[in-house]
C-alpha cells in the first residue's frame, strides 16, 4: 500500500476538483486487497490510501512506447487501451525528455510538437519530485480534432479493491501548455464491469485549476471530489477527455492513482472511570480524507461489550446523521454524510453499566460497515467508590520519635467490601502516660440496594495522661460516610467520653472542636472533627493533646472516606 507523500500544496477551491499532494517515486503499479482496521487521528484528515498507482515507468527507457503497447509492473501487470483518436495525431505516446529528438515513425508528430510533449513529461517529473530528464508520462499534442467524450486511457484488467464497500476516488498529475487555446477536460469513471460511474462533479481542467507553472506548463495533482461508494471487489479506470478540439488540448498525464478515500472512524469514552450505574459518553468521530470530498451514505453498527448498555441519549453533528441506540440495548447504529469541504463529524451515545469492570470496544464489534475504516480499541471503566476506613487507639508524635498508631485497623482505598479489626490490652505512651484496653474496627459495606458505607470506630479505656491531668474511663471516636445512588457521600461523626476530666474538671457533652488549656503544659482538644475537602470523608479524634514541648498525642482516632472512581484516595 502506498501512502501519499507531500511535495507541495495548493488545493483548488472551485467546484468539483482538488489540487492535492503529489506522490513521488511511482515506477510501477501496485494494488492492495484489504484495508486494515487501525486508529486514526480523530478530526484531523489524512491522505487517502493508494490502492493502485501507475507511473508509466515499468520497462521504459529512451525509446517511446504507444500506450496500448505498455505493460505495468507487478502484481497487476496492467495494460491499457484508448479510443483511436487518442492513439494517433501525436497522441498516446509514453515518452520522456530522454527520447530522441526525432518523433516515432507514424506518430503524427512534427519535431517541434515532439519537443513539447517531451518537455511535458519532464515537467511532470519535476512536479512529482522525480526526474525532470527521465520521467515518463502519457502525452498528447493533438494534431487533429479528436472529438468529444473520447477515452484517453482505460484499464484492461480490473484492479483488486479493499474488502467491503469503500469510497473510491481518482488522482492524477497533469501538465498542459497552450492554455490560451482549447484545453483538456478530464473526466474519471470507475468501472464495475460495463457500468461506468462518474467520480467527479465537473471535469478536471488543468489550465484553469492548476496554481503552479513549470517550464511554461500549468501543472498540478488533481483528486476528483466525487468519490464513489463502490461495492465490487474489483474496478477499472476510465479517463475521458471531453474536449473535442485539436486546437490546444496539448497535455500530458502521469501517476494515475486509484485511492481509498473512505472516512476513518475513531472511538473514545469520556469520562472514565465512572461510578457503576453512572454514565459515560461513547463518541464516534468520522474523519474525512484530506481532499475533503463529499462522502454521502456511510454507515455502521457497533455491538457494545457485554454488560455495557445504552441509555437512549444520543446526539450527532453529521449531515443527515442518525444514531439509533435504544435504552437498555447493546447495539448502536450510526449513519450519515460528510459534505464537501467537511473535515469530520461526530456521533455520540450515552452508555452505562451496573457492574464493575473494564469494557473494551473494538473493531471486532462493528458490523454492517459501509464506506468507513474501522477504529482501534477504546475502553471505559465502571467501578464502585473506593472505601477508606481507619481507626487506632493512640498515637504519639514528638521531635525525638513517634509511638504508634496502636491497634490500627485499616481498609485502604478498596473497591470491594472489607473489614479489619484490632485490639490491645494496654497502651504505653512513655512519659506522657498510658491507657488500658483498646478495640478498633474499620469496614466498608455495600447494602442490598448497592449503596456503600464506610465506618471506623476506636474505643480506648483507662486513659491516664500527663500525670493525671487528663483521665477518662472510656473515650470513643466513630466516623461514618454514607454513599447514595448518584455517587454522593454524606460524612458524620461522634464521640463518647465517659468520666473525662481535664485538670480535674469534668468534661460533659462538649461541642465539636473544643480546646481546653492546661496552663504551661498543653492544650487539649476534645471532640475533634474535620470534614475532608470536597465533603466525601471525615476525621474524628476523641482527644488531641498538644504539649508546649511539641509533642502531640491522639487518643481514639477514626477516619473514613468514599472516593469516586478515578479520584485519588485521601492520605493521612
């Protein structure tokens, strides 16, 4: 398969014809049988893929060859025919600037005309990035009136096409002189047996459409903008010159190409990951090839991965576009047009899943494909919220070292239900103090309705800190966050303080985040609660003691959060 290589640009914006990029180095015809599914560049048109390319170089040297005696290279070995009027009167010769100055016997050329056709072949070589001295082209310097609508070139052997219904277009390099007179008018047809389908909206007129002049000749590469949605597996090429006059009509052509101008489909999901039961949008981007010809009537069906369902919400920006995706169904049918000059359009369908998983959509799921190239793969992840639940009895931080967390229970960033517990009989916090039995519990649960909940609880008994300045029979911290069906999260917390005394003063039913100062010793925060940024979690500490020496002690800590898929779980 050839890929077009850019030599120069200058797209003609008049109706019907595009001057496109040139293809260099075509020495023999080539053909491809199938098009491979591959991701493209969504919304950025790429060059059409060459199916067949004839550069009229196979077996050629300095000796001119009449078109009907020329045979292209493998694998096709194409031969050509033409109407008699285009094989006489200095027409129909495959030649190059290296040919003799003497015209071929019986060619109908006089030396001056023969010099002109050789020059045209050289101009085409220079234009395409090849040789300006050895390039071969099919030439004409009409010494008589050929008549209107005569075939100037036609393939004898049908050319293999990519499998399936494809948009097929033509491309050709043309150089012409004497544009002040009657000039050529090239019409391309795609042949399916005896049926000729036009691939143009008006003929190519190099004298009018070309924007570049080389060696006195108007020259360019032209792509017909009327791509044919072709269903056959083989096709022929017919080039008709509509100009009947021999006054002018002095032209040469080279690098005849059959190109696959089918739009490329690309797919993508956004957002991803998504909460189970939520929605993501599957976008199909249908991108034109860079000649931007009209592509009417393309269509395809996409079978979604098992477990992924449409919600019934669809949109499209495509001309005459249709997106059929019934709610609860697993198939999407898309059709529409790309109008001339349009680079791309999109079709979208909203999808959902009730089950956790990664759902991958690939070309293998596409059926009933008409006129488009298949995409690569795209994936969407549906997941539950992540559970975060943590509890411990006590922890000390100081400039000289840390103790704990003691009796820690942890469920860390889990997307499945989980539980963890711990307990110890005694707690030592060094010179700061001690405590008795500690029990902790952390869990993430999913109820029968699929709702998620994270809980954490820490209970510490027999608290005796700062030489008896802070004592309690029991202190407990509880943190909870409840999820809803829409991915929302509601955090809450509580503390239980049994017989808490600070500096001998009972502390009963304190408000949230109450600070009690022990002069020259410490600050004791009671019933500390801090809601996470975003409101999806909470931290609860029954006691937080900050000494003037920089030592910090937490007794009975509970922390929970529910994190949406794709977000970062909280850290301490």
